[in-house]
C-alpha cells in the first residue's frame, strides 16, 4: 500500500512540476510589436520576415488593425502592452497626435515609406479603356446626378455614361467594406470627384451602388484576379501590387489620361494614389533594442528603393531625395510636432 | 379464374419491380456519396501532391567582398534572378557568422524562386521568355530539377511561396491541442462521472443534460465570439495565443468528451458496481478503482475523436486572432501562433498563385493527421472493446 | 534559419517590461505562479506525510479508526490546498472583475496563510472518530458538480458575451430595423472607425434580411443535396445492404463529416465554383464565381453523414414486429419500407434533418471561402450572396475597431444565429424523445 501510495504521490508531484515548468517557460521575448493599416501590412510583414531571418532577433508581431485603430492603440500610452510602431495609409491627424501627447506619447518619429496606387483593371483580352475620375465615379456611385437631380444609378452599360465608351455591361469586382483598399478607393475616387459636382452640394459622396453591378469580392484578391480572367467583361479594383504580380493577365485603365505606373504614382500624378507611413515610438528605444534596426532595414535601398523588394510587392518608391531625407529624419530620431501637421 | 391470377401476378411483378427499384435507387445514393468522397480526395491529391516537390537550382556561391552586403553578388548573374530570395538574404548572415568563408567558393543546391518552380511544374507562371530559356538550359545541364520539398516540413510561414512551410502551424496545433486536452479531458470526464454515477435525478441534472446536448449543436463560430468577449476582452488572455485558442476549443470539445464518456460508463455492467459496493467500497472508490478503468478505452476513443474534431476547426480561431503570420518556429503558450487549418485558410487567400498548391499540400498533411487520429481511435476501440 | 533566433541574455531581460502583450507583467506573473505552485506542492506534500504519520501513530496505539491512514493524509492535503486555492482564485477574479488592485504578493501571502491554517485544521481532524473517507467523498462530489457546472457556464458565457455586445449595437441601431430592414450597408460606420467619420456622407444601414436570405438559400441547397442522399443511403444500409457492406459504408460516410470545413471551403471555391460557372454557361446562364450553389452543394455533401447516420439508427430501432406484420399482410419489401418503416421513423428523421439544418445555418468556413460578400436579396442561386456567418467573420477580422457599429453587429447577428439554432435543437430533441418514448427505444 505504501509503495503504491508513494508512486502515486510521485506521479502527482511530477505532473505539478511539469505544469509549473511549462508556465515558467512561457515568457515574453524581445519582439517588436506593430499594429496598423492593412494596406501597409503586406510590405511590413515582408520586412518583418526578413528581419527575423537575417538578424538574431525574433520576427516582430504585426496585427492588422486599420490605420485609425492602429493609431488609437499606439497612442494609448507608453510601456506595457502598447505597440512600438503603427502603420498608416494616411497621415496622423492633429487630433490624434494631441491624444497621443495627452497620454504621454510625445516622442514619435514619422516615416513616409512610399505610395500605393489603386488600379482599375480588366482581363488583358480586352482593349484598354481610358477613364476619367468622373466617369469612374458615375459607374460605381449609388446615386448619381441626372439633369441636376440625384437618382439611383441608372447606368447599366459603359456606353450609357459616355457614348465614346464601349457598349459593355458595367460589372466591377471590388474590395469589401472592411478593407483598406475600399477605404482608399472611396476617399480618392469618390469623395474627390463628387466634391466638385454641384448635385452633391460640395460634399464628398462615398456610397457604392449595391444593385449587383459592384460585386463585393471578399478579402481574397487572388480570387478577384482569377475571376477577371474568367469573366472578361468585368473590371476589378485592387492595389497596384496585383497589377504587378499579374502583368500578363491584367490590363489597367488610365485615369485622367495617366497610366498607373510607378513613376506617375510616386510623383502624385496618378489620381487614385496615396502615401503610406509608419510611426515609431521613440520612448521604447531603450526597452526594445531592435526597434531602430527594423526601421533601418525597412528604409534600406534594397527594400524601399528603386528596384527594391517592396516594389515587387507593389510599393511605389519615393523620389530619391525624399528617401534620403526620411533616412536622415530617422537617424536623428526627429520628433513629430503638431506644427508639422498644420 | 386463371385470367385473374395472371392479373394478380402481373400486378405482383410490378410491385416487386418497384421494390427492386427502391433498392437500386438507395444503393445509388450511397454510391453517389462514396463517389463524392473519391472525387474529393482525387482533386485534393492532384492539387496538393506537387507541393511536396520543389524546384532547386545548383549554384556556385562565390563568397566575395560584395556578398557581405548584397547576397546577390555571390551568385552568377545568370541564375541570381532564379534563386529564392530566402536563400540569397542569408548569404551575408552566413558570412558574418563564418568569416573564414570569405574568398571561398561553394557549390550547392538551393531553393529556386517559386516562378521557376511553377514553370517546371507546367503551371501558370510569370517568367519572361529569356528566363524560361535560362531555366530550360539549366535543366538540360542537370543543374535545375524538382526535388523532395523538405522546406515545406521544416519552415514556418513565408511571404515567398517557395519557402512557406507548415512547421510553425503544426507546432501551434500541438500547443493548442495540449491546452484543449488539459482542460477538456478532466472536466469532460468529471462531468460525465457526475451525471452517470453521482447525480440525483433532479431538475439541475436534467438542465445540465439538456444543456450539454445543446452545446454540442451550437455553431462553432459562436464559441469564437465567447473567446473574444470573455477570454480576450475580459480576462486579458493574449490574443492569437495557443492559450486562448485552446481554451475556446476546449469548451467546444467538452460535449463530445462528455457524451462519449457517458456512453462508456453506461456500458460497464451494474454487476461490477454491485460487487464493489458489496465489499464495502465507497461510491468514489467504486468509480475510481472499478468503473473508470473499465470505461477508459471508450473514454480515450471519444476523446481522440473530439480532439480530431477540434484540430480541424477554424472558424472560432479566426475570431480569436489565430490567423497570424508566423514565420518563426517557436513553442510558447502565450505568443502569437497559428494552427494548421488556419494556415490553410491564410494560404488560400494569398495572391501568389504558387500558394494554391501549398494550400492543397497543407490540406493533405492535415487530412493525413486526422485520418491517423481517427484510425487509432478505431483500433483502440477494436482492441479494448469488451462485450459484457 | 532556425539558428538565428538565439538572443543574448541581457537583451532579453532588458526589454521584457515593454514588449509583452499581457495586462500584467508576465515574467512576474509567471514567477509568482511558479512560486505559488511550488509552495502549494510543498505544503501539500508536508500535509500528506504529516497526516499519514499522525494517523499511523494513532493506529499503532491499537485505537480503531474510521478510515485508513492514507485517507486521513489525503484529507489533510485537501484541507491545506483547497481553501488556499479558493482564496487566490477569488482574489484574482476580484482583481479582474472590479479592477481592484490587490498586490499579487499580498494575495500570495494571504493564500499561504490560509493554507497553513488549513494544514492545522486538517491535522487536528486526524482522530479516530473522524470519517475522513466520507469527507473526501463530499469534496470530490462538489468538485464533480463544479465540473458539470462548467458546461452551463459555457452556455451562459456565450449568451452573455453575445447579448451584452448585441445590446450595445441595438443602442446604436434599432432592433426592428435590424430584423426587417432589407439593406445591409455598413460602409459609413467603417469610415467612422477608420477615423474619417466626420466626412462620411450617409448613415449606415443594418437590415439583416438579405443576410438571412443568403443563409437560408445556401442551407436550402445543402438540404436538397443532403436529405435525399442521406436518407436513401440510410435506407439502403438499414434495410437492403449485406452486413459486410454496412460495416464498410458507415465509417466511410463518416469520413465526410470528419473533413475540416476549411478544406471543404477550399474545395468549393477552387474546384466546384468554376465547374458551376462552366455548367451554367453551357446552358446559357450567367453565374457568379461566388454563387450560392457551390457552397450549398459542398455543404450538402458534408452534411450527408449527419442525416444518414441518425436516420440509420432510427430506422434500425423501428421494432421488427412492424416489419413482420407488414410482410405477413403480403406487402413487398419496398412497400413495407415506404408505408410502414419510414412513417414510423419519421419523427427521428425530421429530428435528424433539423439538426442538419442547424448545422448548416451555423457553418462558417465553407461560406467564408466560397460564398460572396455582397448582401443580396435574390431568388437566383447563381448570383453571389452573403450569409450571416460570413458577415460575422468579416466584421471581426477587418480593419475595424471593436467599438464600431459594424463590429458590434457581428454580435447581434450571432445572437439571432444562437436563438435560431437553439430553437431548432430543442424541437429536434423533443421530437426524438417522443419517438423514443413511443417505441421504448433506449439507444437513441
């Protein structure tokens, strides 16, 4: 009896020790923590993978929380459980920076990494179709002005919008309302042209039609591209990167006479493009040693430069002088001031 | 009268024909279901088997001065655009760690870019004509070929299809399942013991029973909402961690284990209990020393099946954030991780077409594990099943 | 690559304070936990051996005792560890619930003090007239009750977590509009979350009817596949098949239920959907790649074993006397099945089908991967349409903040899903119980 009991006690002891051992092993590593825009996510995750592979540090953790959500988390404070970097597909707003400073996050370096263009493309079996922002807007908006009054979008064929356009059914695969690309499209391709149309009273209009012409294609952009090669009448709205990845199957429309090409986007000529940023919390530099190693790797010529790896993924590089200026800013850990934003 | 006999027998023949028809139709349905299964596996195999092979290129690595900064400088210009970036970027690292390499030349097989891989497999690819010619020439010289893809089993996720592997996800699955098992197995067995051996037949017991049946039928995604709202937002369990994933799945697996354990306990004949009570055992002693050991094979079988079910589950894990990008091979309960089915889901959404076969390859591995688990459950049952 | 993750030790410990993602500092929590566990283990061992030694000593004097020494020993362990665990758990819970800051060290000390007190009490109970065995049994019984309550807590946990967030949603948008509205357009609420709310030009609309229409359409297609095939397969297996076929066919069919849904989703999106589009094109019809037929069909295949397995059991439990009676009256086998067996088994078959419907309604991965994202109120299954579960996943994984109306709408949708599946399950349970009582079948 005693021996049995002892072996049982031993077993219990072993199990308890094992549990405690496991708990003891599960401790944090010095990992950079990144949040923010889903538009920047593919670029950032490429750099983090590289960072994890070629340095002795673990791969940083990235969460895609959206630009607004990312900045909110970032500005929650300094230290414990707050992210070190937030990615953004727009510049931080004055109100957001004020909130940051209220919470003690008062030493932030702003880094501009390049631009991102949104293309409007179709299967390359078709002729290219040249559009203007206004024509594109008329094809996707829920309500459009007809004879000065707003009515439900009546256009079924491209030729209804402009008789110069082909007599083809309008059919557009685009990102869902939860995606960053959709956000950018609404901002750049809908708000901008609608603000200049009298019928909207000078206000931006961003409602996309929901009568089946605009098809919410889900987050799976792979399927959008595949679909475009099957459904040759349809257009797709997606990030410039997908155009780069599928040069043989897709053909993009020029907007306002400007083709979506790297130079035009980088120079700001192509209208549906925006700059991408990330923000670094300098107050974490001492606690997170690899922080600026990561930033330096991100800004290296092999990543964001001409012909860099991020360009293959669709990032459009900044002009060389601006890249150099950004690097200098990072070198000096220049703190972003409210006056910079105004 | 014979006339009417003919009528009847004709009628009878018709009725029997109808009966036979039902037999053939119902047999056809079963056959159809079997056919679906065959088609499904054939489709997955044809899509997934190529993932176990990967193009490799034999290159000459010249560890020169320039290569310390740019890995590409170490490769011959002809092949440098065909070699995977995941290899190239490690050249400077390797030279830093082994300074004696400087000035030496090494000849070895390395991973090729996924476009080369897709080209060699005859899939859709984006290689330019001139690069295609280069690859053809390399194949001719025996310097490029498809080899068994060990990377797939030794790497974590990657943005580059050729280097993407399932090891990180597999380890994540192991950690998550450990948490699930450690929570669900004891609680499930104890619940079943209570209901079968201890509980009085009152309202509370009935409520628990009905409740367990309901839990078994609640859509899995709602368990994800529970995990998000209670485990993550309320208790502050780290998001995306095997801990939160395992806890969520444990609650989902609980009913399966409870129901299996109850069946196993019920199949232990009462005579065993009577005999044990007869020699003065207390209720707990009867259960611990006699009923539970006899029911164990059944309990184990049920638990393995429950675990296999949890292992294939994705929806609740998406909600608790276990679809993270995990390139590192690491073992931890609290760091961000992913699991096999979630990895399959993320790969299915990758824009690079080379990921389609990775997805199917991941599926094959997942299916192999599940079939192994279920088969071992069946064998366990066969081996230890006792008819009383 | 694996060789590169090693870190110099000082950089590890130096950065711990900031990089962790816990609410508390995990290193400290882990250390405390280890300390607590170690102390508990030690005290437990001490209690065990002290208790047993004392009991053995008493028994050695020749006094008759109510229990064995090791039972006293285990009782001492319980008395030591039990209250201490309760105290620390309660403290931790209070901290979480009320946000009260109880320094972990105090909590640790408090529970250790309680443990020591427990040890004393336990030791004092080691005396001949104390029923240690019964005391242990009572504790064990309560532990078992506690385990059984967890499943109840789970249900309430699901209910509460959904209801609270759903209520927050219904404060922003009316319940009536949610239930009866035919337009689901959360676009503007997304803009608010992205930080551009002030620029949004129109209000978000959350009318869930199109989502439920899509859900029911896909479920309907799945049932059109699963019920006939599943039921006929069950009839074949139960009434016609030789036993060798039956033993092979049943587990083979179960394989269909064991395949992970994410795999079915991939199959539906990559293989089945293009086939549907081609077939529809052959007949001159225009099908979307996100059509409802592909996920419906694949979901139907997945559900076949749910129906066949349960129906098979039900058909098998129809008493043989009914078949004998029918055959004796001259009915053919087919007629017996059609007119006697199936009508008798009908409640069980309906119950199986209801369970299958509830399963299909809540199915997520297949529709996330193969069905569309567009809320679409249509009767044409070749168009793309979205489902409740797709919207839940989209709302909780997109670029959204937790506070936005679209994220909270996921919980409102979850609440409806919960209610619908729960009622289906209850009806199904009641029907099978009727059947069981009527034919005195115990194995269902």
